[in-house]
C-alpha cells in the first residue's frame, strides 16, 4: 500500500527523508535550480491557440492557472495534439478540456531529494511559492504563485553540471 511506502510518505510531507547514503545534492533547495519563469495559460485559451503558443515559444508544457491564481493543471503539447486528432477535443475547445488536473507541487524551499522522490513517479512538478496578500480591508490570505515547472531533465542537468566527484 502507498500508505506504508516511505517514498509516498516523504513525497506528501508526512515523513522526513531517512535515506542514509544521500547524494551530495540531496539537501540542496529547489530554488538553486535557477528555473526560468514558466509560460502560463489562462483556462479560456483554446486548444488551437495553446498549440500555437507552445510551438512558437518552444515549450512542451505549460501550467493552466485561473486569474484568481488557482492552479488548474498542466497542458502538454503532445496530449493536446493527440486529443484533437483522436476527436476527444476540438481546436476551439478551451484548453481545460485537455488539462492534466493531477500534478505534484513543490516549494522553492523543499529539497532536491524530495523533488527526486516526486519525479520517480511524475514527469514534472510545478514549483510554487506562497505569498501573503492583503485586500482592501486589511485581511490577509496566502496565495500560491507558479514559479516554474521542473522535470527530471532539469534535475539531471543540475547534478551533472555541479557534480562534486
């Protein structure tokens, strides 16, 4: 069961990592990856426009975020194209029709070890940052902002460029 899996427990923050022989990069924070700002799509963008934007900007994937800041999921070029070609979506449909709504989030202060555990099962993680915001009457609330999208290739590139042999 995933509920007794140490990797599942670490990924979901219920257990601190207990790996004894950690690689040199294990405790380095995600923010050290120096990720570039992501391309963000609003939910009303059409599938056709999403394909055009991703191709023009050279991205394979992009988070879909509501104007309120709520992260709705991730859209990928390949899934959008295959959904349209298979007839499961139309070019004119909003991108939310082809959005993956199951995704992992990781914070800038989380470790690359935690990221590594997430990337064992997921193709990517959305890097988020919590920001306190205040409204007109002075009450505050926490808002998650998308800081980047990280893949196993990003982690591998960081490790290979900074390898401490």
